[in-house]
C-alpha cells in the first residue's frame, strides 16, 4: 500500500515552476503562499487552476475574497518562495513590492509572469481545494523561471 511519504517522494520527480498565489483579506491586508500545483486549464473561458491546502492561512483568504493572482517567480526569487512557503510568518509582504491589477489581488513586482483571476469555481480535493480562476488580466517579462525538483530549487539552463 502506497503511503503519503512515498507518494510525495515519487511526485517530487516531477519538476515544476514556482508561484506565489496572492489575495486580500476583508480588511485589505495582503495574503499569499507558495504554490507549485498550478496549471493552465482552459482557453474558452480562460481558466487556470491552483491547489491550496485547506489548512493554509491563505486558503480562507482566497475563499472569502473570491479573487487571486498567480505570480510566476524568476530564478533569482528563491528566498521569496521560501518566505511565502513558511508557516507562521507574520508579515510575508514586508519589503515586497506589489501592486493591484483588476481584482485587487497583489501582483508581485518581481514576478516573471502574473495572472489576475476571479474564482470561477472551488472544488474540494482531499486536503486541498482546487481554485479554478478565470483570468481577467495577465502579463509576462523576460527571464528564466525558478524551478522545484525533489525537494530543492533549481534553475533552467538554456
């Protein structure tokens, strides 16, 4: 029988990009977390999917706000990824430049690419929720992505 630690080890062999998914609390304060379970889902309508652990503080924030931004991190933002993946960090946004686009969700200034989304559907999925987001605005710049593989960060070699 396969257990969760073995499942995690095997899945760690799938290299992913690294994103920070952000939203805003009712009081306007930003919230966010590192997510590597992100993918493009549909071209009509324009949809993406992010998987957020239900126990994560930002889960309720995204759920209540009904909006989120996906910020694809460039290779030089490993420290930012680590900050947003840490539990119990009081102010993950301290010293982090960001702005709002259409939904008001924070778009990180250092993002390689970003997508501003309205929650289209929330689907319970085990200990996570799949937030399907309708993409309302997006942009990308030059650079290389930060990668995650087998529990560590890596860089993309051209």
